[in-house]
C-alpha cells in the first residue's frame, strides 16, 4: 500500500481510537474491579491489551501494517480477550450489563477492517465482535443488540468512506495523467506545427501550382497534413481504471481531407475491447469507401451517445451498392462484409443496417448497447 494512500487519515484515526479506547478500558476496570470474581485476570487482560496496542498502533500508522493479516489478527486477539472476560465478571455483573474488560477497545478491529476492505469487511468484523459479545454474556437483550447495531453501522459507514476515498484518489490520478498527456500532446503539436506540418503545407501549395505529377504529390501531402492535424488535435486514447476507454479519439484520428468525423463533446466510455472492435469496424468501412465508392467520394463518420446505446453512422456519397451485390458476393464465397462487419457487430450484441442505392451513396448504421452498469443517466445525441 503506497504511503500516500487516500485512506491514510482513516488509519491514523483508527490508531488514535485504539489509544483512547484503551484508556477508557483502564478506567472501566478500575471502577468495577471490586465486583470482579478474578480482578487479577482483568488486569492481566489489560496488560495483553496494552502490549497488543503497542504493536497495532504503530502498524496502523505505517503502510507495512495496513495488511489483512494484521487486521484479522487484531480481530482474533480481541475476540479471545472478550471471551476471557467471562471468567472475570461476576454473575450479577453479567445481569447488570457491566462492560466486558476490553469494553469499547473491541470496536477497533471492525473499524480497521472497514478501512482495509470496505463495507463488507467492516460489517463482517462488526458482526464477529457483536456475536462474541453475545456469547460471552450468554444473553440476548436490548443492550447487546444495540452494541451489535452500532458495530455493524460503524463498519458500514467507515467502509463506505474508505471506498469513496480510494475511488476519488483513482479519479484524481486519472485526471492528472490526462492533464500530463494533454500537455505533452500540446508540446508535440507545437513542434510538429513548426516542422512537419509547415513542410507538408508547402509541398501541397507548390505541387498544386506546378500541376501534373506534382499535383498528385500535392494531393497526398494535403491528405497527410489533415490526418496529422487530426491526430494532434485528438484527445489521448487512455483507458480508464475500470477497463473502459473513450471511443472519440480512436475515431477522430481517421479524419482526412475526404473523411469527416463528428463526435460528442463528452467522453463516450465503452469497454476497451468494444472500443477496439468498433475502431476496427469503422476503419474497414472507410477502407471499403476508398476501394469501391469512387475516387472522388467523401465519407462522414457520426458518433451518437444515447445513454443506453452508442450509434455510429458511416456514410459516403459514392456510387452506392447495386441491389443484390452483397448476396452475389456471399454466393461467390466473398464473405468480407458479412463476416468482418455484420458478424463482429453481432458478437458485440449490436445491430447493423445498410442503406444504399445505385448513385445515392452508402450508409452503415451500427448500434451497440452499453452495459447496464455503465449506462449514464439521460444520454442524448
């Protein structure tokens, strides 16, 4: 666990709680020792608590001690000391609900478990302490149930705070990485603008002036200039900590002089594997445009985030696909479109539709459902 872990303040509070509760336990023993059956055992238990506190307090204050074996050992030692109180308290003290020797010192393991493992761990440790308390007293009454509710509630609340702190730290780290990536991209953009882009722009301009074969070089230089500018302007394709990625930058880099890409202003988060597949699918659709739509065809890629699903449209103004051409290709054994596009969309759980006609261009519309756990409230175009 790193020294700058977001839960460090919670661990420090746990260590302080152990000290405060130990002092309280000493006072309780001093007040009730006259009624104990074995006062010497009560002080012995306090001695063990003191030694164990000397170990756990520094442990919870240092990264090396914030481990499962320390926390669960703490829970085990606490349960044993609570059980030993059955040989200390008199029968009348049991009836009068006199505190066990560890008293509130016993709540610390539940708090530590919650800081370490979240709500479930905190609740589990709280239940262990509560059950041990009930078994030691051999009674189930309002006071025992009250202590159980407090222990379980403390474990839940502290566990929730622990999980929230860790998530906030992860999001902050991700934001810092994105900021650093943006700053680096801007630095590279300035460098590229001062060198490569200026050369490509000069080649494009001069080639257009010369004409002939130079004009073809000018056209290619212009396409590469547009692609490079799009690459520089695109957001960094970084994966999030939850295994998702933003689809937008993966598609923005496909923009060229003949391909326009329009994406939402906010991130389109999808599972990393889905983003990779969709990027490949759009690339293949654009490759088909370059091969079959005609030399002067233009293409448009539109991404829409509808909340529960993401829609990608790839449209061109080329010559279109004649009716029956795809069926003929399948019959001839050419399964490119059917397998590489339709089949892969089906594997993602999505649907794909084709709208085309001779002389009217082609439009593929891909709809991919977003996993319910990742759906955003609202959504929109």
